[in-house]
C-alpha cells in the first residue's frame, strides 16, 4: 500500500513539496484553504479576471507563472482539496472542514506549509475602520482588483511595505505616503548579508524607484503616534514623529500596517511540535532540523510557516521537506545537499532583512494605556499592564486568563507578539520568559451547522 502523504498549503512550499512527491511516484493529498493555488504571494486572480502576470506580480511575474504552470500539471496526479480548512491535527490525522461538512483524513506523513501572516505592532487608533494589514491590502488588490481606500498610507517596515506600496502605485491607486520605522543606517549595516542574494536586493531597490517616480513621500526612522479618525467616518489621517522629534500628519482614508511577517504556527502547535525561542527573530518558532523535520515523527514543516525566508526559499524548503519524508519512508532521494546549500544563502539574506528592517520592540513600552492591543476583544495596553502589576501575570497565558487578550476569533495572530512585548516591558523581564499563547482548536471559526461527510 502506498504511503499516505498529506500536504497542507497550496503556496510555493506546498506546490514544490507535492511536485517532489509526484516525481517519486506517489499521489499526495494537497489541502488548500484558498479557492485557488498560489498562496498569498502568488495568489491567483478570480476566474474571469484577465490582468496580466506583470500587472499582478511585477518583478515576480515569471516565478508566479512557473509555479501556477507546475501546479496545473500536477492536478491530475494529486488529490486537491481547495476551499478546505485544516482546523485541528491529532496523531496521524488531520481534521478538515469545507462548506458545511467535516471529515478526518489519516496520514503516514504530513508536510505543513502554512505560510505566514503580518507581524503587527499596535498604534493608537489602529482599531479605526479603514486600517488593514499590509497583507490584507495586498489581498484586496490581487483578489478583488480594488484598493483599500482612495488615499492610502503604508506604515511599518520590511520588504512587504515597499512591495505593496509599489503594487498600489502600478495599479493606479493613490499612495499618500510610505512611513518606515527602520533607518537608512540599519539598512547600510545589513548590506553585507543582503548581498548574499544580489538579485533580490536589486528587486528591492527597483521598488523604491517605482515610488520615487510616482513622487510618493517616503520617510524613514519614523515613530507612529496615532491613526486618527472616528467611529462614524473611520480613518482620516496618520500622525508620526520624525527622527528629530518633529511631527507630521498625512490625510488619508485607509492605512496598511505591517512589520515583516510571522510564521503561521498554530497547526504545528496543535500537532504537538516543540517550539524554541529565536533570539534573532525575537519570537517562538517550531523546532526543525535542516531538512524540515519537526520534533514529531512523520510531521514536516516548510516554507514561511516554519521560517520566514521568502517565496524562493519556500519553494526549496518545500521540496526538501518532501525529500525528507520520502527518505524517512525508505525511498532513496537525490539533491538534498544542493537544496541545503541554496537555503543557507536565503537564510543569510533573511537575517540581513531582519537587521535592515527590525521589529520595533521599543514601541511597545511607550504605547499609551488607551491603545487597543487586542482588536477582537478590545483589550488595551493599560489593561495588560494592570494584570501584570495587580495579578502578577508575567506569562502570556496567565495574562490571557485575566484580561482575555488573544481570546478573539484571530486567536492572537495579530496581538500576541505585541502583547508579549508589553507584558515583558511592564514586568521588566526578558521577552522569552513571557512565553507564547497556546494554540486551540479550531484554529479558525467553524460554521455551527457542520455535518460529518460520509464516504461512499
């Protein structure tokens, strides 16, 4: 009987993992939460839309086309389950929900390619209607062919900040300003590591030229002060402080926020994988070996869902994880050393990106008490500080129990990192000692009317 291998995710890592398995003569099951393959970065436009690859993906058009063509060639050789949520993982089985039905799918090996989401630092007023993550702004452009507003401010740091801003400019949207919390000197200091991938560095420089050509104001080294607006009208502007202390305000009707990316690790958590604190990234990450093996036998983690290194690296880590699974199942494999060497270069480049566009941990300590941190439950920075001082809640899950931070529908995806920073600053303890919020099933809300799918 052939091994039952399940791949979660239809992005770069998932597609290349499936391709490696098919090449080995297997028929894997690929589960995709999206309606179509491509993941976030290479998200396909809806059927009936006819925008060109160059318009949709810019400098990544060729790679997007290659990935889509590869997947189209795989469709008859895999069991593809689009629009399907993996809401829990138990020993040797994944639990699925699609439409109004659910079922359990057993596996001998599981390759989790869950991707990444925006890493966010709250700012006063970010709960106003019209505030999106950078990823959300990108989804609107790719999937709905629309901008999030008629005059948009992009704020945060990282490559995605400039990518989304450039994509909006190319689509004809008005970008009022790009506000970057990182500095030119941080970028300069990271240059030796960024030169590990000169082609990627060149693409980044090209994005800044797109903004310059469109006369979009770009300010670096800023400190976000407030997103202004009202409950009735939503966002009306953004106030920042420049490096010298002077304040600027930009009128807008929408804001896109983000500070690089964070791996989607909920499924790895539910699978029981061990986590370790990464000092460089300042976050908890699932433990993996060089090839993507987790601490749980038969479970492999690949792509940005394990380590954020970009789409090109995700393709290689997806293939490498599939080869590791085949190897562990007794199938001879080739090409492992080459993939490891290529990934090492991407890892060095990713380290450079973190240094060039650092996570602004220092902002957490200075957030005003009235700033909402958990938008799902409307928990403020002041409330988090209160439970630290009044209840001794210096650990993330204890703070959650006292304050409800992270109990909303996103389960801490958008507030857990910043919440931990606020707790650490208030308690005067290292971030690593705060721990991380434990994952809970279902990872996302499910319809109440789910019925069990009966196999024929």
